[in-house]
C-alpha cells in the first residue's frame, strides 16, 4: 500500500539507516520502502554484496526512489558512521559486552530527544546479523521484545520496527476517524431523542414494567449506545428500526 504522503515527520534530525553487508538488492529496495513510509531518506550501505546501484532494488522499493537515489556506499562501518553522534546497533540476541540495551520504543524517544545531533541505526546482513566488531562501534544496543522461541525478522521488517517507533512519536492522526461519507458523529440532542424514542416504546410494550428496576435498566441501555459512538446516520437508522418493529410487528415465526 502506498503512503498517503512522503512528507517527512518533523522534530529533530532524521535518523540514518545503515545496512552492513547487505546481500540482495530486493531487500535493500524493501528497506527503502519501509524507510520512506516513515519519512526517512538517509540510507547507507556498507560493503553491499552486489553492485550499486542495483536494478533489483528499484522494483521492490515500490516508488521509494528518493531513498535509493540518495543512498551512499561505504567500505567500512567506521566510515559510514563517521559524521554521526549517537549510534544504535540492532541485534536479536545478547552480546558478551558491556553496553546499555534499549527497546525500539526507548531508542526512538532518545533519537527524538537528541534534537540536532545526528543518530544512526545499524543493521546486520540478512542471514547472520551483525558482527561484534561492528556492534562495539555503537553507543547502545537495540533488542526488540519478541517471542523468545522465534525472533527471526527479515531486514525490512527490522528497519520498519525502528522507523515506525520513531515516526509515530510525531504522528497526530486522530484516534477515531470517521470514514463514512456524508455523516458525522451524532449530537447529544440526537442521542437523547433516540433514547426517549426507544424507552417510550419499551414502556409501551412492557419491557420496563418493573418500576423499581426501570432506572437501572434505562441506564444500562443508554450506556450501550453511548459506547458505540454512533453517527447521525446510524441514529436515524436505528430509530427507523424501532419504528418498524412497533408499527409493523408482522407475524410470529415458529422457530421450533
């Protein structure tokens, strides 16, 4: 699915994605796609196995040409991170070295808080991950909490996890978004009219006949509809249902 926009999320410098010893051009293209979905554009390759530019990366990037066109190639990890201030190394397992370990969520918050300081995230090659000689260059290690019995991610999935954690910190998408055309959330007045209509018919048909229980029953019914966040169209539809049931009850159907 294409992103609605390739606009870059605001707040601070964009983190750099560094792939060490990447093998397949298709995987690099998918990494570029994941990056641009989250507004990242700085991709660096350390010793890619195949030539670069790689035509196989273009098709799998699905239009993330901006990332591919800006991609830089380096002979060593040290060269790739020379201009960066804070480095994170991603790995799926503990390493025998003294380094602070953070989750993708914490790493993303720290990168956001770094402001103008340039941060980079290191990813190892597809099959074997990252070597200790590269991890030692990092300030911190990022380990993603996953099923302990199976922690296998492909390269683009790993990049997307980190990139998305960074991106969503500046995302202002509403929690609830109405996708129905020509409608809106119902007003309090419209909801009250629905309640009064429904309760009137329930009274007429004896459902609320027990006087001492009526207040609690009415409260429970109203709470059900309030939790539904009904639209104006849904309120009108439901009032039509109530009207139909009371004015056109029809014949009883034997279900036995």
